[in-house]
């Protein structure tokens, strides 16, 4: 290298790719090239060895311009974090925004376990429906009652992961077989209210995903039209593609749904508990670590269909693993084929992400088999997943601040042995090689990454969700239920109104909406107070 140093002088103190390319172009115009400026064996034209690159452009790394850094972060990193806002977060009065932060950290740090928990929650509904159908097979109108008792038992799953499922199931099946019209009508009212009050934000989630995909498509078109900086754009997309599993997680979360507050289902079930004799439920406070958060479910095999061995929950875990692996594979393929071709820093980081996610999911599942779910165990896992999530986010930010802007990062140092590693020093040649891939190969890899997530999500929902849906009901049915509650308990629901004023019954074909006269939210504080008093030990 001494002869090259004599020819070009001392290298810059810090990495400067523009200076390096200018030096390289000046030297190639002088005539016979120095042996160190010739590409290593098997390397494409326009490349030099790693040591020659550091002599031409300088050692270390160089920070990007602050404006470029801000634009890159707002374009590539922030939308990814905003997409997480479309996950269906449970609402807890005592937790406030802390619960949303913990769910996001768990999702980023342990996505396989989080998606496995969502799939298990969906599968619980299917399991409950199978049990109810088998039990009500010989009961008159039993098929109509499947969705009623399934909706109630599905809501009860939020209380301590259905550990009291067998007790609740046997109590409700006795109610169904007893034939008591009042009890069955009370169960039907509760099922309707639980069904219509469960939040489903599937439409919002799909629009968010559509916007996310549109932004990526616009960047690809822009890169093809400009034919400049294509390498950086597709490297950035590769780091985003490793998190394409978020598409699957958002749709699953929207499909599972949730109640608008922690007291909604409690209030409905407490009302039902009062009407049924004997009281069938063992209700406990809904907590984030004991059923309130659907992304956290330590025991995946609750509500068994039969006493025999049921390994279906392992299939659900495998589907979550496939989703993570598919996003990682598409990301790795993009990084591997982006010049310089081979295993580089980005592809190594992507493999590290995937390895940690697999290990973390297995470790969490194995440790959860010992002991019962508790706040301490939940906080321990959130701390573990949170540290991993913060590290991953910082790594995303670092790629746009300039920490990876160096000859070592641009080279094949992690792929080829010392004598054959190389880096692009001729920007024209590099953009030419990238341009050939930008037209067809890269868009196909990105399209496969997105479509595979959508296809997997559709299969997951088909495989795990229940098959029983509420029968077609009058659009005003929930309003009629609420009016009937007003007629039965006017003082408890609306204590500020005189109980001597008679409320007329609403005919089913009435065009006047009850919600125009009474605010639905007005009775929630009263229910919340009664639910809180009942739920406290």
C-alpha cells in the first residue's frame, strides 16, 4: 500500500466518500492503474479492496447532513412507529398510557409471542363455540343459543385467562338446559350488548396499511425515475421490510377487537350475574397481565375442546413464526442482493433480529409454563422485551445518522475473506449495477414480502377464528335492549331523572332514536361504580 500512499498522499482523517470517488477518478485518468485500484478477483468493475477504499476515502465513518438525517428518519422510521398506533390497545383507568407503551414494547421485542397470543385469543372463541355446540346439541333451539353463550364465555376469558372456564361453562349450560325463559332472555341481552360493544377497527387498520404500502411504492417509483441513490433507498426499504410482520399483527389485533374500557364487560356480566340464580361467575378485576391485554397470553392452550391432547396451539405458534420468518427472508434477500452483493452489515443485523425474536419467544413460552401469571412475571418480560425494542429502534435511527457510512459498511468484509473483500468506489458504476435490479428484482422481492404477510394473515384468521356469527338482528336491537334496561332500572341508570316519569316502550318500527333523547355515555359512571365495588375483593 506504500506505493498507493505515495501516489495519492495521506488519506482524509475521517471518512469522506465524495473525496474518495474524486481521487479514484483522477487516478484512473492518469493512465496505467495502480495494482490496488484493480478490482479484486471476482469483483465487478468500479470496486477496490477494503484497504484501498479506506486510503482513498478515509477511515472510520462520517455523519450525514442533519437535513438528510431528519428527512430520512421522518420518511422511513416514523411511519413504522405510527403504524404501531393502529394496534388495538386495551384501556385501563389505572394504567393510562403506560399500558399502551408496554404493549408496543412487547410487540417490538417479542413479536412471535405477541402474535401467538393474538391467535390463541382468536382460537379461544372457536374452542368455546365447539364446546357449546356439542353441549347444546340435544337442547331445543340449541343452535341459536351457541352464539349467545359463546359471546358470554368469550368475554369471561378476559378474567384470568379462562382458568375458571369449566365452572362458567357448566353453569351456563345448566341455564340453557333449564328452559327458564327469563334467564335465557337475560343471557341473550348480555350477549347482544357484549357483541355490539366490542370494538373492531379493521377498516382503520387496513387504511393504515394501505397508506404504508403506498409510501413504499412511491419511493420505489421515485428511485426508478431518478436513477440516483437507489442503493440507499433499497437498503432503507430492506430495514423496513424486516418489520413487515407488523401488517399481520395489526390485522390480527383488529380482528380480535376489544372493549372500549375495562369496565364495559364487567358491567354487563355483573348485571347478568344478579339476574341468574345461583350466581354463575367468578369475576376478578381485569388486569393487563391476567387477560386484559390480548397480546400477552402466557398459557396458549386454555378452554380445551376435549380432555385429550390438543396440539393446535403449537400450529398457531408456528404460523406466528412463519410470519416473522417471511418478513426477515424478504428483507435479507433485498439486503443480500443490493450491491455490494453478499452478507453485509444490514443483512447481519436482520439475521440478529430474527434470531433474537425466535429465542425470546421460546424462552418466554418455556418460562411461562412454571408458576401462574402474575404482575411480577409480566413486568419482568416487559423489561426484557423493552430493552430489545429500544435497541432495535436505536439501530434504525443509527443507520440514518451516519454510523454505518463507512468503507467497512459498504464492503463485503463480512462475506468474503480478507484478500477478496471489496467496496464500490465508482458511484457511476454502482448506480448502474443497482439500476438493473431496481427495474424488476427489487420490486418483486418487496411485493412478495407484502403479499406473503397478507396471505398468511388471511389463512391465520380462517384457521383460528370462530365460525358462529350472531344471527341477523334488527338494527335497533341494541337500542331496544338499552331502553328495556331503562324501564327496569331507571333510578340506577339515570338517577338524576324522576323515577315517577313513565318511559314509553319503543316499538321495533319506531323511527325515533332513543340516543337522541338520552346520552349512552351517561350510564357508564354508575355501572363503573357498581362494577368496581363488585370486583374488589
